[in-house]
């Protein structure tokens, strides 16, 4: 399912117009992104948790040349599925 299919499904199940559903989906994505950017985590009980984790700087190898290179420290967004979601999918 892609973003447009998600918007269509939300519009169909909620009774919203397609443009209102699009605004709602975009708003949810923007809110989650903003919270992660600030360093907060977003916990949706029964669905899952969005959080950021820190990756340390490390030394890697350039796949073409094989020479060592520095990989900068970075933040990585993570999602951990909740128990209800895991049980539903199985």
C-alpha cells in the first residue's frame, strides 16, 4: 500500500472527503516527524512506538576501493510494533 492508497482507504472508512483525508494523513506524518526531530518518542498504545536512536561514529570501507572511511554519527528513526499489532498480523 502506498501513500495515495492509504489516503483513499482513510477517506473510505472514515467518511471524509479525499482532500480532508489527505490533510489528516499528512498531519499525522508531520506530527510524528516533528516529535522525532525534537527527540521525543511517539507511543501509540496497541500499535507501536516511534523513536530515534543514536548511531555512533565508526570506520567503514569504501566498497569500490576498499579504503577505510569515517562514517559520521547520526540519528536513526525506529519503529517498534506493539503487542496488539503483532498479534493481529500473525
